[in-house]
C-alpha cells in the first residue's frame, strides 16, 4: 500500500508526497520569542528539498517508515 502525505512548505505551496520518495528528514530546533519551534527539511530521492513547519505532516511521513 502506498502512503501519500500532504504537506505544505514555508511559502504555502502544497506537496503530495509518496513516502517512498523521502530520502531523509532533518529537524532544526529554533528558540525564539514564541518559544521552542522546529523547522524540518525533507530531502527527496530526486534531489529536491522541502522546508516546512508542518509537524503533523512530518509525523505522518515518519510513521509511514515503520514497518507494520
């Protein structure tokens, strides 16, 4: 079963990602006036990168990596 996840980047563009095309996810923790936040970089197998703050989308991608 293929897992397609919807995620938007920092410019509000929407991507529909097949989790099989994700090479890795990198998290950067930011400490600002709004408290602790995270920004993620999704690297795809075709060399593209997506920068996002969508935590639920990242969690969906990561959970799709786990074998059931």
